[in-house]
């Protein structure tokens, strides 16, 4: 099983209101320089947020959700501190409700 960590908010917040694109480009550049594989993904309307485990969390997101998921807990902690108004969580996959962490609705 793999543990995934994430920040979630409305798609508009993550892709328009916050400079997330700049953060991700810098991270990609750093990974390339250090020959490290990408371990983060931006998903629009991810299916894992529709599970019962995250129903309270998604109720707080005002519109179509988006999430940035990663296997790197420290990166998600950094994003939470940087972006402030995001929800955070984690899950192991595969499990009974989440078979594919990258599936979108």
C-alpha cells in the first residue's frame, strides 16, 4: 500500500487565486536537477474526495474541488503552510473505497 497526502480546495482557488503553478514548476525543476521522479499530481475533481472518509472535508469546499496529492508528507505540509486556506488529509491506497488515487469524476 502507498500512503498519499493531499491538500484540497476549490479548483478556482488552487488554479487561479493561488500561485500554485509557480510552486509546481519550481518543484519540477528541482526534481529534474536532482534526477528525482515526480511524486505529486494536481487532480481536478478527484474521486477519492467523494468517499465517505472525506465527506466532511468536501462539504467545506465551496465548489468543484481540486487536490494536489503526493507521497511526500513534507511537501504537503509546506503547501498547507503556504496556501493556508486548504484542507489536508491522507489515505492509503488501494483500499475498499479508493482503488485508483488518480481517478477523477
